[in-house]
């Protein structure tokens, strides 16, 4: 399966909480890095455990905002709204042989890092689509 389809299915299965389906798309020795929180998830089992944890995997939708692919590299932007906050992620996925073998995900929330005042005369507010 081509890398773009693998990652599109991955996000769909994460939204559906189809953890067996997610596991089928992640290599056993995959490495997923979250630089913002300074964490590295090593292995399929740990990726599934982190994402399926009851405290983390509550009812939420996953909106795939963008997906682009170039060879084995797939880039996605997703939004996951929750009651108290909206999470956004830009993820860089490496897919080989129909499985995610590596990823680097940048998770944040809009407004979490407010713009400094000194830039006010040089920028415009970004209005959500």
C-alpha cells in the first residue's frame, strides 16, 4: 500500500479507536518522537499503549486537515478538539513496506505560545479557517 494511504488509514483507525487496525499499520520496532514533550515511543506495543490509554483516548474526533506525500515520507496536519482545548499536530511519517517505521510529531494547542508584543507592528492575527 502506498505511504499516503497507510497514514490516512492510520488516522482513521485512531479516530475509530481500532487499536488492532492501528497496530497493523505500525512496524514492531517503530520509533515515534514527540519533541515538544521530549518523549520517544519505541515499538508498536508502546505506541498502542500510549494512544489507547483510558486517560488519553477519550471520545474525540480526529480531523485530517492536510496530507502530503513524497516517496516514503508523509506529512499530516490534524486537529483533535476536546472539551477544554483543541490539539493540533504536524507529523512527519516514514512508511516502508506498508508500515510506519518512524515518525516525528509536533503537538501543540492554538494560543499555547502567545505572540510577543514586539512583533505586533509586523504581523496580523491568524484567523482560524
